[in-house]
């Protein structure tokens, strides 16, 4: 157990120390404001405060963990060996940066609470982030800093045995539309046929007719292939099905179609199934609740995980709505068009509500790669390189890699050429030895 002496035990301090010590390093952590208790402790210990007590393991604290609400912080990024960091605290301590304050800033998404330019879907973009602007988006810096902290602790307490953690993967299959042509209803099917004719999309027209007549497999129906992949890997795939009502943004299949409900149940026999919430559910808890109950009716079990449509997030409201409906996990946080670590970590973390100053029970699985981001890389060889680079970054810190693919990514559409191979690279990465 690590005992931390500090002048004030705040909710922020407990939150970030628990993430770094327990979830990343696997070490239990306790806190004290009593010097006598600190001196009497005979195992791992450190002081986290303004002044060093004596010659103990000491990290000089930044004010952010003892504040409430938001402050206009002065952030200067520095190089630190193979990475970058901020909140430099001089060379008197065991490490030159307050990694706990810096980690809190990234994990709480502090920067997203300030005014920023949103994209056309109202999303916080990678270009607005500190990590992108200063060139460390591609690294899980919170985990890297945690391991630097571990190395410094190990040097001072050589007899302490840290537990080993293994690299894992959590493959996500996003299903905004289970079928391209099937189960669309008469009006939508006729509308699609007319559009194909007027836009001279004769190949599309031919495939549509063949699928509807039952002579051809629907191009988006890749579920058999994915389930077969699931059978050959130890990591559970997590499917997110859209079952919201038809709208401008959501053009999925009606959940009232029995064949669609049967598909969801069939997938749930092999994989975990969560709810892909509709575009408007992010603003309306009533819509979110309706969709949650709808999914629970299909699955006949309590819904555990969600993912917001278009990766839209309004902090903190989006997450508060999920908490109110007792959803335990969310997989929305990430950048659709950029590969990297939006919250700076590849270890799942709990959402910290900056308005209420509490750690909530909602676990955030920030995703690190979405298939769409790979479309910017043209050749398959370059795509493989990019995938292997992000895997390497996660492996170095024994983290959890969260990639998002869609059901149609595994279709024969030209733009998705080679994506089955990329998915295999990810699945097979867990069978290789860790590259520390």
C-alpha cells in the first residue's frame, strides 16, 4: 500500500491518485494529513504538498487538485524524456512534474468546459485540444507518466514488488444500420429505388433489387463473419446497435421489425450488446430512457453500456443523463477523424463531475481509433503502419486498446478494402509478447 501525506484530502486528489495507483499501477493507496501516521508507515509512502517534510519521496503539488470549479490555468508544455508534460514543479522533488495535477486536467476533460469551436455536429474537435496542439495526442501520456512515477518509487523502495498488468483489447462494433437494403419498409425501399435511377447508380440499383428479392446477401450484413471472429478470440466484442426512431441523422432499422430484434438477440448470444443512442437522445433524457428500455426489452437484461450517436458529447450533461439512468459504461469519448488518446489514458477511468466535484460511478472507455480515421491514410501498407504504431503505444504501458469498427467496414465496398486485415492485426496483437 502507498500512503500519501498531503495538507488536504480533496475529492480531486483521491480521484486522480486512485486512477494512477490502483487502475494503472495496481497498488492500493491511502491518504493522511497526520505526520505521525506518515512517519510510522513502513512501506511505500510519499508526500504530496507544497513543502518537503524531510528526505522522503516528495512530489510538489500544483493547486488544481485543491481547488473547486474552473480556473484559467497557465499551462506550459515541456519535453520529458520520450514524452511531454506540464505543471513543472522544479527539480527538488522525486519527479520534475506534478503528474497528478496534469493527469486530472486530462482525465476530467477540464479543457472541454471552456468555450471552444465546435464542428458541424457540435463536437469538441481534436484540433481544439492541448494534446493535438502540442503533439502528444498519439501517446497515452497519463499512463506513461504513471510508469515514470512507478520507476521513481521503485528506485526509492527497491524491495517493493509491483503487480504485473497485461495489455488487453476491447473491440467495438458500431451498428448504425444493420442492413443497407433489407428491412427498410415499402416507402424507404421505393424512395431508394427512385434515387438510384435518378442518380444513375445502376450498380446500386441492381444490388438493391437482388437483395430485396433474396438472390443476394445484404452488403452490410457482416454479422456471421464478425461472430466467427469472436469465436476465435478471448476478448469479448462489444456491439452497439442503434434502435432509435427514424430522423434526419438516424436512418437505422425500426426496432419493431422482428427480424432486427432477432439479429440483436443472436449477436448477444456471442458478444456483449450495448445501446447506440440516437442523435437527439443526447439532449433529451426522455428519448434516452425510451431507447434504453427498448433495448432492455430486446435483450431481456439490464443495459450496461452506451455509445452516443456521431460520438457527440455535451459535458457534463450527456454523462449525467447516463448516470441518472444507471448506465455503467460509456464508449463515446474519442475523435472520429483522429487517432489518439482524447483523455490522455488507455486505462478506463471514472467520469469526474467538475460542477459537483465528485467521482461518479460512470466508467469511461475512451476509444483510440475509429475506422474512419484510417481512411485519411491511402495505402493499406500505411494503414497497417498507423495501426501498429497505436498498438505499440498501448502495449508499452500495458493498457486497454479500444478500436471502433462498423458492421459495414467488413463489407466488400471499395473504401473498406483491407479493413478485415487491419482488424485481424488488432486481434492478433494480444497474442504477441508485450513490448516494454
